[in-house]
C-alpha cells in the first residue's frame, strides 16, 4: 500500500485484483468497467484495478486528478489523463513496482 498526500489530505492507494468485488465487499454499488475510484474515507482511499502496468499508471493519474480537484468533470479528467499519461510513461513514471 502506498500513501499520497494531495492538498494536505493523505490518500491510501491500493491495487486490488477485482475492483467491483472490493466495492461489493464494502456495500457499494457495482460500477461496470470501472478501473479506479476515489473513496472519501476516513481514511480517504484510491483503489486501482490490477492490470497492465501502463494501464494502472494511467488509471492512478486519472484518480489523482479527481482527488486534486473534485470540481473537474469526468470528461476533463479523461482529457487530461489522455494528454499526460503517455508523457509521464515516456519519462519513466512507474507508480507501482511488481
């Protein structure tokens, strides 16, 4: 488990083998095809569906954008993810090892 602090709030970051199963275990509704989610906590968490390293990195970036600015809509977050994720990947950003 990793911790990331954004704007003074510390988020636990966890990769899970089955995100929908994890949400169901917590009594939250099924979110078909969801790869990541920010949960308010306490403590606040970012959950990422395990997958290919590049996809996990992109999903984490997406959820970090949501955590950094909750006013940004899904469309804008997705646009920023599509622009930034390939750049960060080319620069060697690998948030999860192993």
